[in-house]
């Protein structure tokens, strides 16, 4: 067992985990933050997406012990059921989900993805690598392709993100 | 996943010392290592966390190139202004790989060392010479859509899955390695990987305990056409069925620089210097491109499920070279 | 109420609250977007142990022994269970009894043969991976349904013949005689199967992820050898089903056995790989079509003979020809089904069993017939819409099939399609258009709900219906709110618990109409109760915003109740309208694709679906269901395929990295048109199913568009680039 500190959604947690425990399982099973989902446990679906030090990652493919002292934001940190963030509200409005299982990962991913666009990061579909990327539906779809949704709310997810992106 | 001894290294020297001589793995991003450890395809006794090492910088080198620290994440590298401007092929290749989340975690060193996506390598119930030497290659007579058409052996037909390494090879990168004696050596990327032969379990030149510390890119090729053409089943988030990385320059109507590298078709990022030589100094023409592609594929061999890669690679290469020709140059 | 007569009153149209049909947000949306909706794995059950199932590493044979001792000696391991009650595979939808059980006889690679339970998930996983087993493998593994020595069955009740198709083929002006193949598919719901079992004395509570709780409860009880009354299943939120969670599955029975043995709660979750291997696949199909048409393109003969597969002793056989019976006319007809017995993962329902693959291949064959006859594909469909069911002397209940085709063609710009393939090129891309009809049988199932009109004027809806992303919470809330004249936020809908009245469950697209009807009937009863208080007829009572209005006089509902709560139970049952009319949903798909002239890669550029499915209860959730079906169709068309090892039959691409469901970039912005329709025969709320219609035929529109773009006629799904390359210059 290893002990470590995680700053999760602004709160410090000291926990003691098996070295094999992923960040995802630490969040779910040790901190009971069940908003972050396990869909594949192999980085192939994106349901476990959280923000670590502001960047989106798959929490299933990293060990909790590797994150001692890191700042982690989960869906619970973006907004509660009565304090929804603009992105969460937009997902409800545009029906950017059905079963809801991939949804927290989609929302964490979308939130961080807009920051990546603001920082000027290009994507595979960017026509030019230099200059500011645009907020087109193709750009969003490519950047969100690491988040599978089998209910296939993709068109609605893109609409929700465009609405939030346009406002910010 | 078997339990292991977790060690956090504070210095490169400490990392190599802890790992040397043991069944040890370095962990950086962990995006492929943990994937494989969960399935017990890999079961290291010691896992050395190298994330706190000072290998996270992209620096200009004296010869006008770049030194990319081994821990630089794929996303940071792809977004680096110098890379975008002068090494576009690398940006494009990185951005074509995996997903936004994975690129934030996956590192430069780790990407070079990622393992094949062969279905049978991933399944401990199947024979696999790469995973369990001597058990046989299941893919040879099995499902082999993803598999190699060049450079494979009867012992293993797995492909190397990296996009990044393909682009780096086209840029003629070198790998900087920290040896366990504290010295560093540089190995050209094209010499870094091994072909499977009779020992598919050995994939590269790293000795026990050795750590990749950086990748060096030479000075950029001026006025070059650079492209990374990746062909895959899904529009995104899928490994390459075949890919072509090209860095070419045309002066006075002929190719004055040709850097080509291929992914998804061989056990390693593939380079064929004869093909490059055939093109160098020549006037671009479709006929020339087809000849070059035929040369590249002279010894290509399909295994049923992957036969299509032979015409696919030819078509893709000819298309990329045609675009390179149209890009022109000073002539 | 038994649905014996069409309900032409259309009572929902008379209501005043204005909720029905509106594109309202999901009532549980705020919980899902904040990560606070509780899925199976997330119940805070104290002192849980974790179980991980062990897979058979061989395809056929017998387990001789398991070395439990070595694993039991591992740190934290609590038990190794190889009880004979473990499930070989999940129960089929509506089975209502245990599926085949037993952990010793192995019939497919990946079959669960034991459960390792430990204090931690990590410990259980490693224990399961370490379990050493001795077995006797039988080399005669059956994998290919088309192999010459394949053992096949032709169930009598699945063969249909009318007239003489062979003669029709001989006499026809135009024919198509082709074989199409579709590979196996996986539902790939995002939430892997999970069950937490907890016993109190002899009462079992199972927190699970299942679609049809009333059946699941009986299946679980039967599997364990206990009474159904001893079982309670809770599935408040289900992270997608698509058929994979219709029946009780191995994790539930394993968790229940382990929890009993250990006297503590046990949580068993399937890994993604296990979801592929040990749940359900859609069978691969071989479909032989013979279409005969006269000189005008009118069908005179239609033969659709299919070969599918399943494990030994499974009664389910993919009903490939289900909609072929009624979509198109044609005097001479033959629809047949053959099942091969194989040693491959169990075959079962995956979204729209039957039509998803059957209508799709039919629509490819129709595209070929259109070309052979020199008739526009759209015209060919319009020409062959039968007046009545072509095999029985019954009418269609409601069917805006013709309108769907016509309106879709106009909205899509079908007239711009070039009839000759390969005519439109944009740079490196070849552009083409394709279309297909959509059809899916409509079914009503028994369903029960209790509705309480509380003294404070709020409403509680209770039924053990599930919401698997379909919108059950929302539409049931809308129906109750509409009927009782209260706003959405005054209705609480409680689902997913077998302690509540038994519902139809979610499957076969029947959930909304069946459970919706039960809520409707309970509300009608409550309205009668209010009428008695007001001494009026139900038709004269208007309920809106908590007011009861009769004869132009408004009564406050709370005052009217006078401190009393009213309660009613509604039960709907299928009746004679299931037999005396043909009930189905219809539609049309239109797709525009770009095929890369160099590589053969296909990207869908535009897609439109027009659907006729009775009353639409919520335009927003219904539209999302249609998107979902159409996108499943894109996956089917372009990428989805279970690859089996040719020697042991195991699924080699058993993860989401190599089984390619569509990603966001695979999907263009889609359009859906929902036609305004009421089906009085289908249900008292005039609604039919819509959850599966969107997939039926969708892939054919894409593949037909590939042909139009490139001249590549792909008859083996999916249309990956290797199948297109040979057609390119």
C-alpha cells in the first residue's frame, strides 16, 4: 500500500492505495466520486476523462501513485446537479447524451478541449498548422473523437459545444 | 495485474540504476504499459516512475535542430510552434494518433516504445512469439488485417503502431539513450528498431536499464513539402492501416531531398533508402513514382487479411509524391 | 386493458397541459451531466468484496480441475467459485427462466468458468488471471456457419412459402440473384455489465444493469434455485443496453452465489473484453436474395433465405426476414431461416434483431434491382409498396411509408443524384448518394404502472420500467403531467426496481408505447376518480396547471383532494390488434458519401432519416433515438465487424480499440424528420416504437451511396476500404 495526496476538486485527500490502483479506481472506489466512469479500462472510450493539472487525460491508464500532489478536476468539480456549468447545461439543452454513461467524460473532455483551442493547439483536421484554429463542427468532432458514445449523441454533443464555445 | 515494486526516480542516473538487471519497466505516460499490465501481457517486478525527471523540454540545438525531451507529451510536441512551422510532418503524425486525452499523457520516449496492437499479442490465451517466445505466431494463419507486409518473419508478422516514429524517421531523427554507466549515446532512429527474425520479443537496441532521454531532429529542410498521410478504418482514433510520411524538397525541377517513411506495414517504422535514392535528383513524374512504389513493394508479402495493404501502400505513396511534386519548390 | 380495438378517442390530443410531443429536456438530465445518476457499480453498499470472472481459454471441451488452492493462498483472495449454477451465457430477451448453466462443459472460448473474489478489485483481477485450470479440449470446433460440415437446423416455423418464386424468376423481366453477408456485431453499450449482490437472510437484493426487470428477476431466481419473491433487482440507471442487457447475465448469478457463500456483498463487473466474449453478439448472416420484377419494375417474386448461427441449445435465431414479410409486395414469396450450431460467443439480440441486418441487405438488393430495371431506386420502392399485408389478408394499422420516401427525397435533394456511378468528383473524393427504406415490426407488451395523485397536487409514477437512455423517465413524466394537468416538475417518476409494478421493460422498441400506455391508463382512472368528485364526465374535465376545470369553473386540485391522495394502477396488455392488423413502423434513409479515390476510405457527408412511428411523445428524445440508430447504421456500413479466429472461434477484436464503433468524426450533422402520425391500433396513446427503426436499413443507404459514388458494389459488410480498392482506377 502507498499513501498519497490528491487535490480533487479543490479538496485535499490523503489516501492509501494498492500500487496497482488506477487514478480512476481511486476516484470511484476510494473517494466515492462516481461521476468518472469506467467504460473500457484501456483508454479506448474516454468515459474516464478527468482533468489533471488542467489537462484532460484518461484516468484509467494512469496509476494513482503517479499523481501524488496533482490537482484533479472531475465532473463533480465542474458543477453539481443544481449548480451546472455552462457546458453541463448545454448538454442538457441539446440532448448531448442518452444513457448518460459516457457523459461526464464527454463534458470533462469538452471543457478542456475548448481550452486547448484557446491555446491555439491545432488538430488533425486543421487546414493550417499555423494560425488560430476555428470552432467548426469538424474541429470539434475530431477533438472529441476520443470520447465514444454508443447512444451516438454525437451531433447533439457538437451542437452543445459550439454553443458554449461561441459564448466564451 | 501482478503487483510490483513502485519506485519514483528523481534523477536519470537513479532511474537507470534501479532498473538495470531487473524485470523492470519505466513508466512515463503509462498509456500502453498499463494497458498491457492489466491484461498481464507484461508483468514487471519493478515499475520505475520517471515522470519527475527533467526531460520535459524542447530545446534548440547548436546545429539548428531540436532536442525533444523524452517526457514531452505528444500534445505539447504537436502544438510546439517550431515543430508546427518546420517539422509539420511530425505535428501531423502526432495529431493523427490516439485521442486528445491520450496525447496529453503519452510521451515522446513512450511513443517510440509502444508495443504492437496485434490481437494475439494482447490475448494471453493465444500463442505469440513476441509475448511468449517459442509458442508460435497466431496471426500468420489467423486474423491479420493489421499485420505487416514488409520486414516480417515466419515468427512474427506484427506491425509497429506508432505514427510519431514514422514521421521522426522521415525527418532522420536520432534517439538519445542514457546507458547504465552514465554515458549517453545517440542512435539514428532507423537503426533503433530490430526486425523480428527469430527473436520478435526483442524490438529495439535498448539494453536492460537503459533509458531514452531525448529525440534529436536535425535542422529543418528548407522549403520542404511535408505530409503525413494516414489511412485507417475510422476517421479518427484508429491505428494506421498504412501511412506515409514525406519530407521532400525540389530544386531546379528535381528532387533535392527525399525523406520517406512508412507506417502500419512493417514491424518497425519502415524506411527504404534505395527508394529514396531512386527519386533523388530525378524529375518528378507519375511513372517515376510508380517505379519507386514498385521497388518499395518488391518483396512485400501479404498473409490473406492484409493483402490489400500492398496496392493500398502503392496508391498512397504515389498520391503523396504527386502532391509533393505539385508543391513544387523554387523551380 | 387489452388492446382488442383501436382506440380512436386519441385522448392525449384532448389534454391541456401541452407536454406531449414537445422537445422537452430529459427530467434526469441534470443528474447525468453532473455524474450523480447512480449506475449499478455505484451503489454505496457497505463492505463489498470484488469478484472477477475467469474465462475458458479454449473453445470446446471439459474442465477437469481448477487449482483453487494456489489462488486462495494469494493475498486478499476470499473465494474461488465454480458452482454449477454459473451461467454459460446470458438469458435471451424475455426468456423468463434460467439460461444454460454450468461451468464444466465449455462450448466457446471466453465462457465464464469460475469467479475469483477478493477484498480488492486489483486482487480479484490478478487472482482470476492466475487461476490454473486443467482441461480436456475437443479439437472439433465449429466456427464457420458456411462450412460444408456445419451442423444446421431449419426450424419449420421459420420457413414461409407462397406461390412459386423459381417460376417468377424465370418469367421476370428483371431479376436480382445475389448473396449478401453481414458479420457479427457487438452492442458495445458504454457501461459494462455489473452486479452487486447483497443478501439479508434469504432475501437477495441485486443492483444491476438490466433492461427487463420483471423477466430478469425470474431468470435470476430460477438460476439460483430460489423463489422470485426472494429477489429484488434495482436498475435505476442503465448505461446503454441495445439488447446486451435484456437477460440476466453471468455477473449477476456469480455475484449472488458468491455473496451468499461469503455472507457479504459482492460486486462483479465484466471487463470490456468480457462484454465482447461472454455477453451477446449479433449473429453473422448469409442472406440469399432472389428478386423478380416485371417490365415496369413491379415485384412478382421475392425470396430471402438466410443462414445465421448460435451456440448449441440456444433457441434464439436472428429473425433476418422479419420485415421482408411485409415491406414490399410480390405474389410469389419465400422467406427461410437456417441456424448453424457453432462454438462462438452466444448470439442474441442487438439493436433491432432481424431488421437491422435483414432490411439492410434487402435494401441493397432493391438498389441492384433498380439498376437492373433502369428505374430510380426511390421510384422502385414507391412502386412496390403493397396495399395490404402481402402474406395475410390484413391491413396495415398506420403507415406513412410513401410520405416518408417522398418527403425525404425532396428534403435531401435526391433529384440531384446522378444515376450512373462515379460521375461526381470533388478533388480526391468521389461523391455519391444512396437511399433505403426503413421498417421494423411493432409490438405491445404487458405493462403495469401505479400513479399517485398526492394530496399536495404532485404526482408519483411507479413502475419497474427501465430507462436505458431511451427517455423513459421523461416520457412517463410527460404522460402523467399531460393527463393530470400538472407541470413536469410536479411529477416524480420512479423506475428500475422490481418492488414497483411490473413493466414491459426496454427492448424491441416496445418500452415507450407499453409502459406509456400503462401510465396513461392509470391516469385515466385517476381522472375518473376526480370526475366522481366533480360529478362530471371525463370528457368534460380539463386538468391544467393544478386546476380542474369543469363547465367553465376552475377548482384547485389540492382543495379538491381535500387532504386525500388518489391512486390507480394501469395495466395494458396486447390483444386482438396484434393479430388483426399488421403493425410496423416505417421510414426512409438518404445518405451522401465521399469515397477517397486513392485509398477507398469512405466518409459519410450527409444523412437524413424520415420516420413514421405513430405519436411522437417527446420530439427531442425521439430524435436522439433516431440519430442513435442511424449512427449504428454508419458503424455497420463502414467499420463494425466481430473478427473470429479461424481455429478456435474466439473474438480477436474484443475491445473498443479494434472493434470500431463510430467516433464523433465519423458522423456528419444528421437530419431527422419525424412524421406526425397516430396509430390507434398500436396503443391507447397511439404511439409505436422508435428506438430501433433508425438502424433498420440505414447501413444500406450508405453502402448504396458508395456504389453510386465509386461503382464499388459491396455485398459483404462492412464496406471497408479493402473491398472498395479493387473498383478504383
